[in-house]
C-alpha cells in the first residue's frame, strides 16, 4: 500500500528522513506508543510536498512536534506521521523580535533570548516542546503563556497555501488555539519580547528550572500535566484529595511527587495510562462533581 508513496517520497526528500514502522515510543516523552506506518522528518521546504503527496495517495497524516503532550496508542498510527524537528529550526533575533521555525525547542529560544538580553520568555524555558507545539497548545507556565509573546504565525492551510495569522486570529485560550480545528500546520512564529538585564533573565530561568526539578517528577517519562485545570480548581489537588497519590494501573502511576502528573513508572503501555486516566477522572467526578478533561492529545490505535 505504501510502496508507490515511498518511492515518490524517496525522490523528493533525503532518504534518512524517512522511517518505516517507526516505534512512536521513541518520539514521545511518555515513552509509549506502537509503530507509525511511516514517519517523516521534513525540512521547511519539503513539508508542503510531503503533505501534498499524502493527499495524492489518500494517506492520513498527523503532525507532531517533540511528542511532549502526546499519548500514542499501543497499536501505533496508521498513515504518515510528519514530525516537525530541528530540520525546521531556523532562528533569528532582530532587535526585540525573534523569528523561529516551528521545530525550534522552547529551550533553544529561551537561551537565545537570554543571551540577547530579551525578557519575557523565561516562563517557557523548561517546557520540553517545540515552538509549533507551543503555539498549538498556547503553552504556559508560572504566570506566562505563548499568547503574550506571539505577534504572528506562519501556517500552511489545508489547500497547501501559506498564511500569516495575527495573534488575534489564532484564538488563543487556555491550552487552546484554532490550529487543530482548522487543520493548519505551524511553520514559523514571530515573537516580541522586551529589553531586560541578561543576569536577571538567567537568574529567573534558573529559579523556574529549580522549581520544576523540586516539584515535578522529571525523573520519570510523562507528558507533563495530564489533565487541564478545571475552572476554580487544581487537577493535582483534586486527585490528591481523592486519595489517588501513587495510584497505579500496570506500569502507569499518579506521581507521588505531583498528583497532576501521570508517569510511566515501569514499562507502562498506553492502555495502562488510558485506564488510569479514566479511573482518576471517574473517582474525582464521583467525589467532587468535577469533570477532568485530558490536556494530553491522544493519537493512533489503542
Ligand atoms: C515534563 C513536562 C513538563 C511540561 N510542562 C508544561 C508546562 O509547564 N506548560 C505547558 O503548557 N505544557 C507543558 N508540558 C506539555 C508540553 O510540553 C506542551 O504542551 C508543548 O507545547 C507540546 O509541544 P510539542 O512540540 O511536544 O508538541 P506535541 O506534543 O508533539 O503535539 C501537541 C499537539 O500539537 C500538534 N502540533 C505539534 N506541532 C505542530 C505544528 N508544527 N503544526 C501543527 N500542529 C502541531 C500535535 O498534532 C498535537 O495535537 C510539559 C510536558 C512535559 C513532558
């Protein structure tokens, strides 16, 4: 089924960017997920061609960044996974603006910003995602969010046209943008920061890093906060008060260190994680009448 697609693909892009039957556990921070039929890591120029080729062959395609907010099913992903990596990671600092490719990591951008005496991106330094994923999720932490720093985003629309969207057009809200609904792919984003003191920026980044290391179970694979913050509550606190600290299904566990994180404690499967999320959600709803909504995005066959 994929032979013709792969032959054509091999003529268009570097063959080392094409992976067949690729285990998704190598592309997710949860370290779970069965094989993707095909995984491609294009550069900015070839990404539109790869998508056009998928369409011509009627193959479904899925865009991922660093896989730090993903739960991929144990049976893997049918179709083509297009991973936005540092091959799409051009980055340029000009005055108080930074323009970066969707594949840049937030860490890279934070380091460049700090080095250039630009403040306002410290909040994002420890979020282990790409710029594209952060735009999609309107990622945020410690009182900051992407919405405050984005000026515009270059996307590829479903007809294969590139469009520049203003921050207003992105409809950014709590862990939400219009990107997924509209089927856009983020190619680049322009950020506006402000002048600051290099030493102070680096100190703030180090303090926030220290808070993460102290409070979050970074020693285990996870996808960060598993559930969104329900209005008026904190998911982790509700889960703790429901007596679920350390609750385990197979190899998945509600982290002892921070109940808002589900961790892959010991060779968890996606099915373990999904079941644990369901149990947690049911118990919290039964006890407090609050419905927990997953923050992690689920893709593939479970
Ligand atoms: C230890 C840890 C700590 C975390 N802390 C935080 C935190 O403090 N704040 C926070 O907000 N999040 C946090 N996260 C979650 C995660 O890092 C963010 O949601 C991040 O923005 C996801 O980026 P990504 O590149 O990994 O995207 P992925 O997880 O690969 O994808 C997320 C979604 O975006 C889509 N997507 C990705 N790239 C593109 C693109 N270029 N174009 C179109 N769609 C795309 C995918 O299809 C998917 O729906 C944490 C995760 C971990 C593991």
